[in-house]
């Protein structure tokens, strides 16, 4: 399939064929492809939980409000944000970027480029990701607003903004996964209709992580897609300036 065929094939499938199962290794490969999605500052603060165990699937269906797609799917993938891992990820990305500079930068630029990387991952990342019962976020907003009086600044630094930042990147990974699944001829349905507290309980996740999307997977059953696709006219979306 070319990209347009993949995008056309992908539909939100609400009912799956009970007789046909997916190859879990292929689903895992689609999750690997999702790791190629871009993330903010390359921080990669997301995880995917691939559920194939029937008992866990039925507990997840309950946590997903009993939606038909979750009751009939053969496997499920849950996309989760892990903002709490910012320290170790910043360290790993910094080390990789320094290696890259050392291997590929001209000798006279190396020191300055490495200093910039250290400033970003040892300075900016702790500044934006550190949390302290909402106080760190409020302080960041204050500092940023003052700086913003004098020059352009990235203003989205509150605790709520940072949650959005990690959900955005995680959603890009989830979207990449949906495309990869389509390419295999596998069906999916992105969901946000779930009880996040119960989903975390079923998966044994810490309370502070975020559930971006639950994705039931399988082969579409007859009637699994509700009608023709509806989209507003392109003029609603497209604005050329
Ligand atoms: C973030 C997000 C959340 C969604 N939540 C649900 C959901 O809880 N239940 C459901 O049946 N479909 C859900 N959907 C699927 C949409 O309803 C569906 O994508 C939309 O109607 C367009 O249909 P299509 O995907 O077949 O093009 C969700 C989609 C997205 C992107």
C-alpha cells in the first residue's frame, strides 16, 4: 500500500472478527516503528503496553467503559506518557548527542556544540520538567513571563503545558503505530473513552503517568466500521498565509 492507501484503509473499527487473531510479533514491530516518531527535544517520554492476555483484555474492556471495540478486540496497545523519566532520558539523549558531535563536528566547533547540548539537557530540561506540587510550574511561568517582556520565549512551561507536551509526542507515536498497523492490513480504533485510574490499575502503572490512548487491535468484522467516512471540507482545515 502507498501512503494514501494506508490512510484510506485506516478506519476506527468498533467490532472485530472473533475468528482471526493478529501475529503479536507484527504488532510489536509496529510499536518499534512507532519509536521512529518525533518527540519533543527527542525526550521519548512514552511507553506502549501490548496486551495479549485474555484476562487482562477483559479487565481492560471494563476500564474502557465496555466499548464494543474493547470487548471484541484480540489485542490491545496502550500508549502511556512517562514524564517522570525525564532525568534518565535527558541523560541518554545528551550522551548520544555528544557522541554525534564528537564523531561528526569540525574540530574547532566541537567544544561550543557540546556546551550547548549540556546547557539544553542539563539546564533547560530540568527547568521545564521538574515538578513540585505545581509550584515549580508556577515559578517557571513567572520567570518566563518576565523574560517574555524583552524577547520571544517558549511560554508553554506550566505543569499543565508540560503534560500537554508529553501527550503530544505520545500521540504522534500512537498515530505512527496506527499507520504501521494499517500497512499490515491490521485494524485499530484509537480511544480516549476510558477510566484512566482503572486502566493504570489493570496495567500496574504509577498514578502520575498519563494514558494518552488505548488502541484495540484486530481484523474488522462485518459492520465493524460505522458508515462512510465524514470529513469537513478542506477549507475548514487549510489556511494559506
Ligand atoms: C483521540 C481520539 C479519541 C477517540 N476516542 C474514541 C472512543 O473513545 N471511542 C470510539 O469508539 N472512538 C474513538 N475515537 C475514534 C473517532 O471517533 C474516529 O477516529 C472518528 O470518528 C473518525 O473516524 P475514522 O477514524 O474511521 O476516520 C477516538 C479518536 C481519537 C483520535
